[in-house]
């Protein structure tokens, strides 16, 4: 009798628990779907190495089996198993979101094989004109010596928008344009906004004296030299261009930071070469053999800077990465700061953005402090040359942080920051292969830094600023030849004698 009563009670409990078990099985199916979505996105992202991917898949299968077991074998409602399943599903859905976002951001910063020129019309600040229609009867000052085709495109666009052909007056260079505007010889000028800093050098307080009443963007595709490079197997060189503005990182502008990084993925060697922004060298395809400042090459597009450095050092440069150094603050803060070795003890001035007491040796900087360290030159005995070395030191500190496995937990935030301040012509596939290879090997990298040397002097024979007396840096041929030899050694797989590593 007692046994019959127990069986009846058991049947009643099973009936009572059946809806709960059904709910548990539904949660199990939802967990399986979330697991499938997460794994599919990881495969699509193509960053996680195969072994780690299989390990993640195994863990997800184990978690699913735990959920299933907790519901099928539960004597009561299996509440703990249900809570466990809900938590796992939420984590997987959040993870899926971040994986998708990471892929989206990688896509945004890669494949940037174009340059952007912003052509503008400027009038004097107190001029009554506020747009093109107000200026339709003005005479526009133009020059065709620099970027003549783009200037002509801008004139054609202006004619189309106004509905008539505007009057123009041609000058030999942009300095003459600015002078003509301020002398009242023309009431408006048309030029590439990237030349504004040049005008600031030759015309005191230029930016404060004018207002821009019209903008026209010209997007030009560049020749892609990077398609056939196997970045995880072959040595390659990247041009790293740093612009010190808040503008669009893809816009043509002077490059204040000019670093080439020669990378050998087999010997895990990186050679960072800094070239002074005032290096006095020809710009291939632009200056017709006449010397100019290296920084001015950026005014004609990142491809011209690459060609200039390629010719200087005799190395193919298929890749570039443009970095907005002002936005670098956010990247470094996301990394949790950066450890930087300084050759000298000094204090940065207010012009650098923050007053920072820099120690000789190791320093830990937040984003704002690191940027001040990168920008300071007036309080350094070797001025711009030492500033280049300091920029290398910050870049080295960032590389060390980025190649550590624990940066994976910050990957989403880091990518978010990078998307705002970096673009590169490296393909999405090439970048993901680089990341996957590092995650697979967790390799120690050997990083060597070197700076080209030269002699400062003044000249008025500068292609982009004809007739203006400007400081330039005459290259030291021995220094250039030494750098060529170092690049050659890295490409051959030789580890240079003086280096730092990513795991000291």
C-alpha cells in the first residue's frame, strides 16, 4: 500500500514538474542558439586560432550539456539550472555583439586606399559674404602650381553651383594668394585646406583673419601596393604618419610624425625608423627633383610621403597607417596607460598640451601625458630630432601592451578608440591574419628604434614655400646609409644587436 502511494506521489510530482522541465528545455534550445551564433561570428571574424576556437567550442558544448542534464535529471523544478542557462545565454549574446562590433570596426579602419582633399573658399573675416551666392561677383584668387587639377575641379564645381563662370586671378603660389586677399586685390581665394598650416608659417595669424564660406571634398583612389603581401610570412614595411589635428584622419595634411616600421613576422623583429619632419629631400612625382620638407609631402597625399621615404631608404613601403595623435589620448587611456622609457629628464611646456615632469628612464603616462611627451620639442636640446625619438618610445610602449593576451578583454574598447583615430590600407584579411598569428604564437617581439640625423639650416629654396625663409634639416648620408643597412638585415631575418622586447 505504501509503495503504491509513493508511486502515485511520484507521478503527481512529475506532472507538476513537467511545465518546468519544458521551460528548461526551451532555455536549453535558446542557449544552443546563442552558442551557435557566438561560434559562427568567431569563425566569421577569423581572428581566433583553430586550437583556441576548438577549445571555445568544447566549453560551449560542455555548458550546454550541463544545462540539459540539470533539467532532465532535476527531481524538482531545476531552478539553479535555469538561472545558469539564462546567465550563459546573456553572456554569449553580449559576446556576439562585441565580436560583430570588432569585425565592423576592423572593416572601417582597413582598406582605406584613398586620400581626401578638402578644397575651400576663404574671404576676410569681416567680409559680408557667408556663402558662395554672396560671393558670385567676386574675383577669386587661384594658383595651379600645387594641386592644379584639384584647384581646377574646385573652380568648375563653383561655376556649376553659382550658375556662371566666376572671375579668377592666377598667382604663383599660395602665399601670394593670401597676400592678395589681405591687400584687397581679390575678395576670395580657393585652395586646399591642408595648406592652412603653410599659410600660418608665411602669413602671421592667417587662420584668425579669414573665414571659410565654402567646402568641396575630392576623394582620390590611390594605387594599392599591398594586395599581394603575406603579412604573417614575409617581411613588410609600414609607413606610420601622425597628424596633430582633430580633423578627419584621411584628409591630406602635413605629417608631423614620420615613422617607418619594418616588420619580420618570422624572426619577430620590428625596426622603427624616425625621419625628422624637416628633412630636406625631393618629393617624387611632385617637386620635379627640387628639395622640400618631408612634412610637406603629406600635403600631396599619404602616397607621396610613402614614395618619398621609399626613395630615401631604398625600401618598398606597401602599407601605411595614419594616426591622429591628438585622438591617441583615448587609445592609451583604454590600454590603462603606457610605460615609456625617456632618454632625458625634462618638463613639457603648456604648448605640448600638459605640463609633465618626465624622468630619465621608465615613466608611466596616461593619454594626455603621453601626448605631451610626444609633442614637446622646445625644452629638448635636440629639438625636433629628439621629439621623433620620444614618439618612437611611446609607440614601442603601445606595441608592448597590444601584443599581450590580457588585452583581449579590452579588445572592444580598444577597437572603438582606434576606429576614431586610425586608418590603413592593410586589408581586413591581412590585419586579422596578423592578430590571429600573434594569438596563436604569443611571440616575444624584438623592437629596435633608430632616428635619421641631419644638420639644421635656413633656406628660401623650398618647393612648397618658394621664396620663404624656412628651417630645414640637411640629411646626414652616413645616417641614411646605416638605416638602409639595418632595414636590409631585418628583412633577411637578422635580429639587431640593440633592442627591447615585448616581454622583458
